[in-house]
C-alpha cells in the first residue's frame, strides 16, 4: 500500500486495491488547461495595452522632435521607459496602480507649477515670444522693402499641402516653387506655356477666381528666396508678377549688431532682450531673457499695478471669506431645519434646494448677468417696477451682486455636507450631554458644533481656496467691472487676483500680453493660498485633538 503524497489539491493516494487508478471526484487545478489559457489571455491584453501606450508615446516623441521641444521629448521618453519597466516587471506591483496617477500629477501639476515659476523670472510676453535667432529673422522679414531696379518674375499662385505658394520662372527659364516655410527650389517637371507656369506636380494651380477670393493671403505672402534671410523673398501685388524684397536691416553675426542700411543706425542687444540704438530707440521684436525679480518689483512697485493690486487683494480676501461664511451659515441653517424628523416633505425640499448646485456655474453666472441687467433685467423690470438700478455697473452694488450670486450657487454644497455631518454625529454623545443637564443651546455650542467642524473644516478650507480663485463667476458675471477710473490697466472693482492675472496676461485682448508679470502674480496667489491653507489645517488638527 503506497504512502500519501501532498499535491495542490491536498493529500491523495497514489495507489488503490487491485492496482487500479485512484478514484477522483474533481479534476486537478488547471487540468483542463483553463488556468493556462486565462493567464495567456491576460498577458495578451496587457501586451496590447502597453503596445497602444507605446504607440501614442512614440507619436508624442516624434511630435516633440519635430517641434524642437526637447524637454517634452525627454519627459515622454522617461515616462515610456518607466511604464514598460513597471508593467513588465513582477517586482513593481504597487507602482502598477500608482504610475498613471503619478504621471498625470507630474505632467499637469508639477510641470505647470515649475514652468510658471520659471516664466515669472523672464520677460515672456508681446515682443519677447521667441529666441534671439528667431527675433533676428523676424526683424529682417518685417523690415523688407522692394529692391529698386530688381528683375520681375512671371508668377503663378499654387497650393501645396494646404499652404499657398508661388511658382516663378527665372531669367534662365527654370521653374522654382516655394511656400512661406519652404524656400524657392527648382522643379524640373513643371510645365510652362506662353510664359506662364501651367502645371506643378504635387501642387494645385489656383484659378483667377480663387486668387481673388484669397487676395489678402496672396498679397501678404512672402516666399524666401533661399535659406539665407538676407537674400530676401518674393512678393506680389497682382498675383501675376513677383518682385524681390530684401530687408533694410543688415545683421552682423560677429559683431552681434543690426544696422539700418537707410539711416546707418546700429542696434545692439541690451539686457532686456531687445536691439537698442545709442539714442535709446529699440526694435519692435525682442526675445526672452531672464530678468530676475523685475516682474515682482513691477507688481508691487509700479504705480500702474501696485495701486490696483492692493485694492484687488483686499477685495479678494473679503470675497473669499464672506462667500465661505455666508454659504456655510445658510447651508448649516437649512440642514438643521430639514434634519428635523418632524418636518413633512423633507425629501422634496432637499431636492429643490440642491437644484442650483446641479446647474453649471458658468451658465448660472450668465443667467444672473441677464437677470441683473440695468436696462432689461428681470430684477429691475419686474421686482423693482422698471427701476434702472446698476447692479453690475455701480462698484458697491456689483460687489454685493457677486456675493449674492455666489451665495445662491454655493449654499447647496454646504447644505449637503452639513446634512451628512449632522446625520453622522454620534447619538451617544448627544444623549450624554442631555443626561448631564445641558440645554439645546449649550449642547449645540459645546458638542454639536465642535464635532461638526471636525468633519467640515477641511471642506471649508478647500472652499476658501476655490473662492479665492473663482475666476468663472467673476468673468461671466461682471468681467471684473466696473473699471477703475484712474487705472491705466484694464482692471476693475470686482476683479479678484486670478482675474487680474488673466487681464495682465493679455489673453482677453484688452492689454499687451505679459506672461512674465502674470506668472509672478500667480506665484503670489499660490503663496497666499498655501500659507492660509497650512495655518487652517493646523487649526483643524487642534479641533480633532479637542474633540
């Protein structure tokens, strides 16, 4: 008789009376091959997902390479290497769950913060958008004039790969074709008839009607004569004849100067990323350079920004504090009222109260902007019998309107969290207070409110941070107006710091773009919110210790 042996299915006998096979009531694990098939299927799915991620990653790497964004390229390569190592390694099981969130955190949070901090110390903005080499090329192009007495070329307008271009016939009879991004180059297989280019393989000859319809594009188009910007470009005014235009500026790479050939003025680079003459005049196009703390000193020292900045900073704090306090108190009051089991129809009332919270904030702000309109708004026309009250044009009424609309939008959220907090309070503590003889007011002040603040204080802090940067409400309701009458920048009485950043950046088209100054103000906002949040969270921990 054989001895039992241990297998995956437990102890079994390897022999049986009479030498027969041992009876089995169930198959061995994986005996039918299902375990192996499931493992193989899972591996194939994982491999397909990684292949898809790699394909998208390689596409991003190639796009970054094409744009010359080598920082993004290096980041993409690092993320691809990390993803492949994590998901093909058996020793990185926790990272399989952490890596996606960590990658998004690095790309959308850490990178944005670091890049904003870098821009805050530069002069990035209108006239300083590119590198020095690109600025020189742009200056040479912008100061082009037609060369007097230069030859004219029979010209045909073509379109290649969605871009307009020119096809010209040189004095030697050669056909040269180019676009704004590709200098003229000889094309031997082009067809010429009656002194005009009639066919260009790979390009479409535009008919006269199409050329007239796109006249503005044609007359402003410049096609470089060669890779050297100083050779000039071909331009046309009638879409039939091209002329050579060259720059009035001459670049001396060794001396690092630009010379105006018409006046003899010499421009040299200064510390602010511009070419400057001895008399202080500068050329329009500059380049990005590091300017140190200049943006911060401008924000606090330049009268154009310092005065409005102080007013806007005070209003931002007032708006955030009043918004949090008003929405919390109203939401808490309604939560207490509708938490009473004696009240009938509580579910219906609660549903109605959260309706404002269900409406998108930007849409609700636009609706309220119409309701509060001075001339035809519902509030003035119906509730005040046609009175022309400037809810959005008077400085104090505009601030009151902003706080009122934010109260209407924000109290349902506070109502929900206070309702949940009240219903989760331990009943034994409340009963103990009642047995000890505490009245309703004392129980509320000493027991209910401290316990309530323990669970709601972090949410109040996040609400403060949100309202401190509540750009949507300000922009959709008042656009920061009414404007300051004595300010030289487009800022107003209801602007908060984040909307001031938007206005200073010039993205709304009301001011020249100044990304460096806007980034510096963003850093200031970050420091303020981070400091207040850190102090508030310390206070929250003390509440937990007391409770």
